[in-house]
């Protein structure tokens, strides 16, 4: 399936682009997507995500799926669907 990813702030700087269409396996979770992106773009991007094995997102990292803020406690368990739009950014991006 294909999802659209919007990169904002520091995440955009790490990736080097504003957005992209990204191919991921059917039934993938947000956690699967973040792991794939960390593999694609390197450890520096993975460090920005900084989510734990307990499926908790770093509270300074913001993810929305179709405009809805992902819960930092269980947000990585969200199952993605074809054509979802995911926005990734850090809370503090600097000026």
C-alpha cells in the first residue's frame, strides 16, 4: 500500500524533502513505518523518532495520521491504510 508522508521542521532537514509517497506492506502499523523510514534515511532520523519497545513515542515528536494527533502512549500501534497521510515533526524545531 502507499501512504503520503509530510516532513516538517527538523524531520524535513534530516530527510531533505517536504513530502513523499511511500510504499509499505498492507496491514503495517505506524511503528513499522517509522522503522522503515529510519532504515531508509539512517540512524539520525531514527534518533528523532525515539520510540520505545513499549510503543511509546517521544513526547517531543509529533505524528498525525490523516490530521489526527497520534497518542504518544499507544500511537505506534495505529494500523495504517492505503492513501493515509502521515505528518512527522518535532515539537521544537528552532527558528
